[in-house]
C-alpha cells in the first residue's frame, strides 16, 4: 500500500526507485501508467489528470504518451522483432511503411538490425529486452516507465540493456522512471528514490 506518495518528475530526467519486494514499486509504476486506478489522490502525467479520463481515453493516452518496459518483455510470439516494435504505431493507426522505417532504425541503434526478422523464441533474453525497449520508444513518448528491465537477465546482458536504455533516453530527452533491485544500475541515474513501507523518500547515491 502506498502512503501519500508525492512525486514530481522533471522533463528529461532519469530517476530510479529502489526498495524491498512488496514495497509498492510496481504498483506506483502501474498507477503512473494508467494500468491501475488510485483509491485517492491525483495523478497527472504530461498535463493530463488520469483519474478524469474514460477507459477509452486512457487507452489512447497510454499508447501515445507512455512507453512501458517490463521485466518479462511481453513480446507477441507470432510477430518478428521489427513487427513487435511497430505494434504501438499500428494501434495508433500510423502509416505502416513509415513505422517499419522507424522500427528498423531503432533496432539498428540497439545493434539488432541483423536480428530484426527473428521471432521472440529465436532471441536471447537480452535481445528480447532490447526489442521491448525499442517498442516502448517507437512513438517517442514523453514518459518511459521501466519495471525491473534487467531483472530477468544475466549481469552482462543486464548491464548492456541498461547502457542502451540510458543512451536512448538521453538522446531523446525522454523522462524516465526505472524500478530496479540493482543498486549499481540505480546509482547511474540522475536521481535515486527509495520506496519502503509505502513511503517514498530521496536516497543518496
């Protein structure tokens, strides 16, 4: 349970949240992403009050404003890497040719151009997470939410994925909030917060 969390994210800032399991870190990300509804309080993202949006408006808002990266990637198994990256744009009704060019360019940025036609079952965990990162950033959302993006990877793959996340986030000036159990990765973020007992507090690097 969250207890009166007060959080402001500066545009273009990369913020990490750490804390023990069950402290509400994923819940906080789900609330900010409009995946869960708060019992009380106000949640405003990119100038919009989420509690004032209908379910249909919220779905459109999520698609166009928020990029999600989850621990277990959530890639569609019957679609190739490039098709998975294109999916948010297809949902938004964008031109397919333009989407494919954008998705291919993103995959090249994360050194996946040779694997773009592979299916998720043919990719390693680190490769799948790179695809998920590209998918989250396809529509250049102002807010990126990453929930344990390296939690299911070996240390080397996790370090590489986090390097790419930071590089892409800085290059685009995306505001990003990352939940992680890895103190070394968290320490590389501009701001570090700890969530414990439902209370969010600044944490020194």
